[in-house]
C-alpha cells in the first residue's frame, strides 16, 4: 500500500432505514462513514465531519479500528448528530427519504487540521455543496478531487453544486440524479454535458445495473454490479463504491487509465459487500482476501477470449 492518504468530507450520520429485509434505528451511517471505511481497505483515510454528543463511542472506536484519522471529526457538546431516515421498496434502487435532520451540520464550518491541508486525494462525499467548497478552498495541492451528491442538494442548492462540479476532476452521481441535475434523459448526453463543465470523468451509478465511467470518447468503461440474490440494505452502496474507487487509486498512487478501470471494479466490489448487511456491518469483518477474490470473480464475469 502506498502512503497517499485520502481526505474525505461528508455526512457522518445515524440512519433509520427500512427495507423488505428489516429495519434499523439510528444505526451508524453517513456518506463520509461508508466511503471512509471502504477506502480504508486500500489507503490511509482522513475524515472531516461533525457529530453531536449523542454519537455512540462504539462508532468512534470502530472508525479508529479501521485506522481512520479522526482529527478532523468535530464533536459538538450538547449537539445532535445528523439523522437520515429512508425506506426502500420493490427493486431497492431508489430510497424514499422520510426525514433529513441536519442538526450539527447546519452550523458546521470545516476547518482542516494543518496536517490535512497537503492532501492530494480528496473525496467530497455527499453533504451541503457549500461545505464541499469550503474544503476545496483548503486543499490547494490536491491532484485528484472527486465529489458525490444527491437529489436533496440538487434541488436545494444547485448553484453551489454546479460550482463544486466545475472545480473537481471526477463526479460520482446516480442515474436519477444526473437526469434531475441536467434535465437530460439520455445518460451519455447528460454525462457529456457535465464533462463540458470541467470534470474529466463522470461516473454514473446505476444501482443493481452497475456503473459507467464516461471519459474521453474512446475510453468509456462499463462495470456490471456483482450478482447477488439477497440484498439486505442498499444504503451506502454509492458511497462505498466511491470510497473503494478513491482508496484504490490513492493506494496505487498512479493515475493511469488501467488503474481508473481497476478502481471502478474495486468500487463495485466494496459496494457489493456493503449491501449484504445493514449499516456498515459487513465491513466489520471484511478482509483483503475476500476483496481480492471478489475482484477476480468480477474480472472473470467479463472475460471473453
Ligand atoms: P447512498 O450511498 O446514496 O445510499 O448514501 C446513503 C447515506 O447518505 C446515508 O448513510 C445517509 O446518512 C446519507 N445522507 C442521506 N441524505 C443526505 C444528505 N442530504 N446529505 C448528506 N448525506 C445524506
């Protein structure tokens, strides 16, 4: 593993989730948490976020056990942690948001610890785009900047969001969100539109149908999602995908085409593990060997000659 750390800002949450397989109440979640834990299998991770006093110590201990640097995680005494409630039905591809309580994120001003400011790999996970911009301002040397978002910010803060898009190299976004953001139904055209704003890569996540990386015309890359008969909880699949992708690239330290393609498959691998259990439970005992084996299965799935 190279020692390039990935800096990740985004929601650190308590999630209440309902799926056909069951429910959770205020379980560990948040875009920064899923992506940080996924990235931590490949590279050192630095997290930037905020929680309230209600955030259980066992969650902090879990993040520490993954060697995630928590200097950038503020704990607000008397504050309440961000809470998201959602439910999934049918094909599980789309969450219905039942509640978004920003709580401590409402007044959050990310101040990066000095040690974080030289980060070269930066992932702006899903959170208020104004906070994403404040983090970007503090990492002038970053050589790979990526971002994710969701419908809540596309409809609520589209101007700030477009500003983030103009300033990053990679956009992760799902099919419904890119259509909502651009007003374009055709995904290839919508991705080309986003690329025309600045980012070199647009990676469209399509739930159980996999992901497509749009880049220079002759280099687009498609990945299936891992075929699973049982999906317990799709929450965090997109964040785990992005975290696995960024972690692998930082760990490899080489931004070449082949590695970007491998990163898509590692991202899909991490996403496929996340959805097998609720919250981050599958990541608690996941090993590098299991990741390597599933990556190989992925390779075999598309091998032709
Ligand atoms: P996904 O990978 O899209 O399934 O992301 C799910 C995670 O996003 C959950 O763990 C939520 O805590 C988090 N989340 C939900 N709504 C928001 C929001 N408006 N801003 C930031 N994070 C959110």
